């Protein structure tokens, strides 16, 4: 046999061996997937046409930090659909308790706290939907090192979430290279762009990265402390929620303060403002509050932490979720680690009390990622008094982006769903009549929002604008 033939045989053997190693690794990953498969949920009296998985991914072996995830694959042709990660904020609020059980997930908790119903506007109708409880100490996520719970902050949250994704993709290799988007709300206004930035930088330094990030979208997002404070007080005052005196004092005492660590004086004027507002839901000022539990009515130490009976709005859904996700049979179905049996699952934990780092702005992150070419959308429910539409507009204006096209209304079922403005590198969308948790209050409009975001298409095509301009002109002329 010639030397060239020997070379060919050796290369063939090496290739076959590499193929076997790859096949064995994929088989191991598939086995891990199957261990995480969720067959059925307690209180689920309906069938679903998608696979779902839940469990843990260790992000730090030394300390034993592990993040809990729940994946609901797309209900149709999941292999062709993108992967969308959902993050809730707080800091300290569970993406399972809010994102899955109240907002964009396919399973929402019934009033009895023991069963679930199907959400027809679930985001997994158009994407593979991944929920993550982050950081440790949130929801079911945990650490074997107690000091981890009191040393969380923005930087480690982003680093751990990146490590989660890299490790999770080893378990779910079918999603490597898949179009990937990050979504979230509230303090995830920090988490989402910071994680996006971490991924972009990782990809630059690591050729062949498995994370094919395309963009991100955040709602009623904490973005820039100065803009958030100014916009919040202006919103409260314009809507008549606070007095002239409190409005003036708040602007004085909270000028250039940190939202995560405000001064005592700033905190006190906030408390005064909440007292003047009375017993309303600050996250949705025109809907009723939950009256079944006094705990739900308490003001939180800093700001109020952030509900649906059957298929209508329910302000007490937080209480229902708390019951459901503490049921042992639910935790067994989701493969929850119960090493600490004394720990009670909470929708929002108090890890924010010990929060280590929170930059006063993430506008610099936006600028970096706009330059990187990511698709970036910001949406805002316009009845939220915590991170109101005015705050978001001030933050966007601070970026000094060039506008593309006019400010205009978008429509759902021939009714105004909200308004939109497109910029070079960013799209802003408001959702009419929605509170802080847009998908909770306006689920159909929120699904339309996601579809447009994933497709990269305008919420208000110009031909639609022209149509309604003509209609509005006819109405004006009739006066």
C-alpha cells in the first residue's frame, strides 16, 4: 500500500473516531435532556402539543451555584423556530412565577392554586421559550454557599447567566447556532442588555461560539436612573397621583440618585408619594388591587415589587402562584432540588437587600450593542407608575438617535394598540392600557409585539397609517 493510501486510511480512522466521540457526547446530552423532561404538570387537565423540560444547570462548581430553567418548545415545528430567553427583574423576582405563570408562558395558575390553564397567547406559539430564575436565591435557583445569596449583583448575574447558556447548550446541542433573542421586563432592563453585551464580547473572543444572538427586547425597563426618576415623578404628577409639593420635593431630593441604593431622604419622599397615591396598584394604576391578602397590600421597603381568574384579569395571581409552586408534587414534576426543605418558594425574594453593584445607567451598553448591530426593541405599558412611559422616553432621548419615520399609532383588531417610533438602531413601542407586566394585561397585543420583533417588521406599516389618517380626517371634517 502506498504512503498516500496509508495517510488516507489514517485520516479516515481519525474522522470516524471523532464522529464516534461527537455521537457519544450528543447521546449523553440527549440522555440529560430526557432526565429534565416534564411529562405533565399537577392540575393540568389538558394536553399540549409541545415538549417541555425543567431542571438545573450548574454555573459554579466550587460554590455549587445552580440556576433553574424551564423550556417550553414551540408548539409547531420547533426545529425551525428561534430560541427566546425570558428574564424577570426585581432584583429577586422569579421568571417562573411571573413570566411563565402570569405572562408569556403556556401555563397560568388558576385561582385555586392547585391547577393550571392554557394561555392561548403564549410566546411558545412562535418560538422556543426558555425561562431562567436568575441569580441564585431567586425562585428555585440555589447555591450551596450561603454567602452567594448575599453577594449578588449585576456583574455576577450577567456572568452566571452567560455560563448557564454555554452549559445549557451542551445539554441541548440542537439549539447551538439557533437564532437567539433575549427578552424581559423591569429590572431585567439591566439583566437583558448586560447579558447581551457579555455574549457579544464572548463571541468576539471565541470563534465558533454556540450562542447566535440576534437581538433583545425589554419592557418597562429600568434603564437610566436619572431619566427613570424624572420620568416617574412627572408621570405621577401629570396623572394627579401626588401633590405639587411632593412632586417638587421628589425632584430635589432624588436628583441624580441611585435607584438601587437611594439616599434616606429620597427613599422617604418616595414613601410619601406612595401614601398620597393611596391603595392602588402602582404597576397598573387603573386596575383593582388584590384584597384577599393583607400582605399583598403592604408597601415594600424600597419600591412595591411587582395578576388573571380563568381568562380575565386577576390582581391576586401572585398569591395563586405562591401556593402552586410550593406544592411538593409540582416541585417533583419540575425536578426541583429540595435539599433545604425549610426554604419556601417566593415570587420575589429579598436578595435586593444585599445587592452589590447596580450601575446608574445602561445607556452605554445600548450604544455598544447598537454599534454591534443587534436588533433592539423597547416597549412600555402606559399605565405603569413604577417605570412609566415617560421614564423610558427620557432614557431613549438621552441616546440621541436619529428618528426614522413619524411617531404613529399601531393597531390590533382595528383598535389602537399603542404607538411606535423607530430610530436608527432601536424601535420603541408603547402598549395602550397595559401596566408594568404588558403580557399580563394585554396578552394578544404582547404576542403581536413579539411576532413583529422576531420578524424585524414595523408595528405600524405606513400603508396602515395612511388608511387610518384618511379615516381620522373624515371624522374631523364631520364636526
